[in-house]
C-alpha cells in the first residue's frame, strides 16, 4: 500500500512537471519583449512612474512591476497582469507608494524589478533583453564564488538576477553595468536605481531603444518615447549604443559615451513599436505608411479595397491605398473594449479561439469583393490563414495578402521577439525543408532570401498554396529599409537575411 502510494506520488510529481514544462513552452511561443520606464524627480514621482509603465502594456502580457526610492528607502510591488490590466493591479500600490526615484516594467516572463543588496549598497534593477550564454555566465560566476541563484518555475534563472550578479563582479556600478553588457551574448538594456539616482543603459549594439525625457524638476527614461509626452515631458535625447547615463531631478549626466556602431531592430518599426513612437528620429506610423507605399509601387493586382490586419497592419494599408488609389476600408474590426491582448488564456488552443473571436466581420464590405490584405508579417502562418478563411466565409471573392516585411528565415537571437520555439516553426523553414528534402544550408537559405531568385518564387508559391491566398507578395528587404530612411548599416536584419 505504501509502495503504491509512493508510485502514485511520483506519477503526480512527474505529471505536474510535464504540465509545467508544456506550460512554459506555450508561454515562450508567444513571448513579447517587454518595456521599462524610470523617473528621477525633485518631488514625488509615483504618478508619472505608474502611467509611464502602463503606456508599455503593448509590449508584454504576463507581469508588471514598479519600485520606488524615497525618504523611507525602497518600496516595490510586482503583480501578475495576465487577467487584468496593469492599472487595475497596481491602483492600490500607487496610493501607498512614495518616492522621488522610481523604475518599473512590463515583463513577459521574469518578475522584476529586483531589489539587490551587494557591496555597491542596495539598488533596484529592471532589464529588457535576451541572454543566450546563460549557462556559461552562471558557471563562471559559480567558479568565482557566487553562492546561488533562485530558480523560477521550469528551472530557469531570472535574467535580471543574473545581470545583477554580473554587475556585482566589479568594484563600482558603472564598471559593473558596462561589464554585464560586454559579456552578455544577445542584448541587455537596463534601468538601475539607488540613492544617487536612476541609471539608464542601452545595450551595446543599440538593438532596443532608450529615450530620455525632461520637464521642470524631473527626468525620465523610457523604452517608448511616446510614454512620457502626456506626462509633460519633452524629448531630451536618445541614448546611443552602449551609452550609460545617470538621472537626478536636476540633471542627466553621461557616464559612458555611446559606441559608434549600432544595430537597432528593424522589426520595432514594422510591428512591435507603438504607432505614436519614434526611434532614431523615425516615426513608427510614418515608416509603416512608407512600407505600404513601397509595396504598392511594385504591385500589379487590382483589388476592390485595401485593408490592414488590426492593429499593426493598418498604417501599412493606408500607405498602400494612398499610393495605389485603391480605396482603404475596414472590412473587419477588432473588438477591444474587454478583449485587449493582455486578456489571453495561456493555453495555445484557447488563444487561437479567442484570437478569432476578437475579429468581427463587416460583411457589406467583404461580400463579392476582391480584398488586398496587409499584415505586419507571416511567422508560422496559422493566424493569417485563419483570417483569410474568415474572409472567404464572409463572402470575399479574392484575398490577396501582402506582408509588410520579407519572409522570416531565422529566429531572432538578439531579442525576445520570436513567437516560435525553433526555426522549424517558421513557415518558410517548413516549406524550404520540404522543397529541399531536408537539406538546408546557409547557402541554400541565402538563395531563398533573394527576391530575384527562382527558389524565392517557388517558396512564395508554396506558402501561398498552403495558406490559401489568391496571391502572395512579400515586401522586399531593400524597400523596407528604404522605408525606415536611416543608414542601413545601423539596422539589424538578421531574421530576414541571417546577417549580423
């Protein structure tokens, strides 16, 4: 009887671990990058901090956190925001928190900000980035005498805790921040807060943005620069790659000068950035309109209307319509009052159902019409295939699809952008593997990445047939980069061409 009980317990534990592992996999498939906001003020900063963080809610759906420093020292709060928005979860905390320095984040995985006590004194830390060499860094820290890390569910180490451990390897905070950025493979931007102020550091390749805002008696640091505009701040500067500054309520001082080379992620403009934002002086909304214009100039179909997949495809579609003269229309609407992206079940099967339920057809604008549909991208293809089926069932005669960026050939290894657990989940890789009988090399991938090649055309036709589109034409890489309008050597294009 005891043996049976032990076996049953083992099976329960094993089953629980299996479920947890599957749960973690599902979470990673939909991981978004996250965003942060920090304030250094001569007066109480909590109001600005609260709304500045909330304005980053489009960048994550799992956790939110905020920490402040004032006369009573540090105060911190972290909440799960999967089933209710940031403002609702933190409303009570805001009433109780007080401080003149503050940092916070919207995170899609690890709980943060963390409060760390070390030889540097006590500080709070929040990060945005991706660490690809975690095992090597942890081993080196253990070899150097680091005692332990706390494990999160699934056995992973909190990336922000690892960054703190790296910072603590050096004699002062500035050297520590620079050291962490130098040894991390991937990217790492961060906000660090202590009694002296709020330190902001952009990752050494500038893959993610950090903007500084200023108003009377306060400075702020933000992933999205629009987040501080309604709070009374104006643009002060954008940090360069690897730049480190410290903010107080009186000034913002550069501690480490920016590096010359930069590789900011181009996909920020195409999809992840909020329309009201700008990076490197380039408006997200304007860039998307430029993309649509470029696609229209190369197209030859004559649809009845042009539509964008809500929400990120809309500006691309407006640019296409303005250039082509084909009327812009909204044949389907996303229901947002209580169905925002944050309110999504964890299980992928339920997420797919909810994603379809959020789209409402305007049948009068669909029936017997030839539609040209623009989305930001095609990754796995599942959602866009279902959208096309949705339009056909609503009476569409034709559905021409125009992704606003080139075919995704590689999973991003620099940021937590990818919704796929492996490159084999990408529809391009599945199709190429089928066409090449499993023999995929970098040379072959380069051929399929070339829009002038026969292999490229063959791949596009296979994708079109698999997803049941009337026609399919991706935006070209050169046109997309022209739509950004800054020096192409400053833009990361790895997920499309594999070039670092």
